[in-house]
């Protein structure tokens, strides 16, 4: 059985409307809409309204970027997230 990597969060690509709604300071990245209870992101302090810009030194502009990272990463691996 293969276990897929997950950060345990819900996020969407940042756009102008979301930037205004959340008063985000970033111009690109993924805005966190929520985290899973007991998930790794929530445990690390990621919260609603945070903007994920980089994961393990890889820029994140879209969900596809984040999913590509997760597909290449073994479950349980620690990831450095820049917000």
C-alpha cells in the first residue's frame, strides 16, 4: 500500500479578489482556507489566511506546483514552508 504525502490543508491559488478579502501582502502563491485537525500544517502553525509561497525552496504559484512537490515527496518527510 502506498501512502500519499499531504500537508493537511485546503488552499487555492491567490487572486486579486482573495488578496483583498484576506488583506494578503503577497501577490502570488496559495492562500490557506483551512487546515485538517491533527494535520501536519495545522500542527506546524499554518492557519487560515496564510499564503504559501515556497515549499522546500521550490516556488509555489499554483495547486499544480504544490501537487507536483507532494507527488515527489515521501509521506512523513518534513517540508519547509515559506509563508
